[in-house]
C-alpha cells in the first residue's frame, strides 16, 4: 500500500512539473522586417520566461497581415498606425481593432542629391508612398517644409489630387512605403521611413532634411487584433511585457540608428497624458 502511494505521489509530482509547459499560452504575431520585428523578437524572449510562447511571422507587404488577423491565422499584427488601420477597415470590412500602442516611427524627407530642401530644383522628382494614408502623411511633411500646399483641412487623407500649389512643378513617383528607400537615389527628394533605411543599410537614416515628430502621435504603430480580443488577457500581458521590457527599448534605439529624432516610445507619452 505504501509503495503504491509513493508511486502516486511521484506521478503527481511529475504532472505538476510538466504542467506549466503544457499550459503555456501562445501567440502568433505578424510583423514587417526591421525595427518592429526586432522589438517584437526581443519582447518574445521576455514573454517566454513569463509563460507566453511567441511565434513571430514576417510579412513583406502591408496587406496580408490584416487579412491574416481577420482570418484568425495570427493573433496580432504589429506594423500599422491607427489611420492606416481605419482606412483598411473601411475599405475591406475587417473586424479589427487596436489592443495597445507601440513605437511612433517618425517620417523623414531624404535626398542623396541635395543638402537642403531649398535646393530641390524646378521640375524635380519626389518619391512618395502610394497608399492613401501614408501618402497623405508624406504630403503633410512636404507642405510643412514649403514645397507644396494642400487643400485646407485635408489632413492625412490627402492625395496628389489635393495639391493646390506646386510652385516648383514637382513630379511624383509613387511606390509602396517599404520600397521608398530603394528609389531615393533616383529622385531629388523622397519620403522615408528611418527604420526601413536602417534595415536596408542604404544610406544614413539620420541624414533627413526634415522629420515629423511627436505631433504625429496618431501614427504610432498599434497592436492590432480581432475586435473581440482587445481585452484578451494573454494579449494584454504580452503588450505590457513589450512596453516595460528594457530589451525592447535597447533594440528599438539601435534599430533607429541611436537617434531619438527618428522615433518615440509613444505609449510613454500616452501614459503621461493620462496622469
């Protein structure tokens, strides 16, 4: 009897020993290569120690990650800001929402031909994003530096059709956002995303002629999930790990060339604003 009881105790101890691994939570997170992928991978290491196994899946476009979350193929995507998400929902009927805020990547204007915005010549070429929201963001920055004027109140939804003044008669080359880094040398000035420039090692991401800034807070990258999972405890636990991990801050700073002009930890500003 005692021998049988001992066996039961040993068996129970073995079950308890392995149960945390069996019961571990898991998440599949979609990212685009570069700063966002790097920071999520850093958080994934911390999350594993806290019982969440994270699989990071890289996408090379800005469409598939939303399809994947909407279909339930992944749990979270981390690549887009709120205006981009809003536009995608309105156009495609996705049932998606933000569960939390991440990095704000500032947009820059870059040139490999000129040292100042004023040097952009008559008839010069401008590289700009081809999607509705990011194109609007680039146009706002071009307006900010005085190269164009947009229709009043058009905001980030502005397109090339909303330009009302173009004194230098600039022409525009439209490409998908991540590809802007590849055409910068072929145009006079281009909208650019510093984290893509760092990842491509194409030129100095700190050489921008102008940058957006914290006034662009609406463009902070969001943790996007199905609309009915915004309060999912595992998702919220991972976001908390991400926002508090020193490894995420270190990796993000390196991914943005150790230059604080190029990015902001937007959740910190949000927390301070809530106080």
